[in-house]
C-alpha cells in the first residue's frame, strides 16, 4: 500500500521524493456515515486515509480534467477502496435526488458503501480483501497471454 497525496499542485512529479507518486482522480471519492471509529462525515478522502488504488497511467483513462494534472496515475472510476478499522469499503454513486441531497446531506460523486448508505453491501476484512486480490492477480499472466494471441476475441477483426 502506498500513501497518496491529492494532485492539486502544479509542481511536476520529478520534484517528488523517490517511492512517491502523484495520483489524480481521487476527488470524487467521499467518506460516508457509518464507518466505525471515524466521525460521520461526507468529506472527501483525506491525506492520511489508507486506500487501495487501482490505477492507470495518467491520460489513458478518466475525465479530461485529470489529464491536465501533474500526476503519474489516474484512479480508475471504480478503483478506490478505503481501509478503516480492518474493514475495506468500496465506493458507489450516491443515488439520491438533489432535493434529498439537500435534505439528508451527502456528497456528489462516489461515497463509501457503509451499512448506512448501502445496506447489505459486502464489507470484507483487510485479510479477505488482500487474499482475494492476490488470487485475482495470479491470473494476470494468463489473461495477458490470451489477450496477446492474434486470434484472441479482443483482437480478432470485426465481421
């Protein structure tokens, strides 16, 4: 896991110490009420939060505004998880109307899937999440080989 700092600065990444990288695309991700040990809030992810990030090189995915940030990577649209108190929280769009947003509070973008915001959402422990991630990564070489084959369904010419 790496600590991340929002890329709101115009300082190019070459001035950042080694083993640190700039990430853009975290702006839409927010906490939500119902995370034990954290104050209930709709605040965006904060410096110091522990997150898992699924990234792509900056400029290859995401909104145009992220391409202009001095960042090395962009978070994939569903590519962040918040670790809090040994529980891993996914994010989803908070599907309420603007009127409900004004009445009940909340945040635009993606909010943590807590029992308060998404009852019944899976809440894996850190160990379970990391075990599942390692299992998935074990298949990556075979998938890359399949995609590189000339007659792969993803590379076959359209009929």
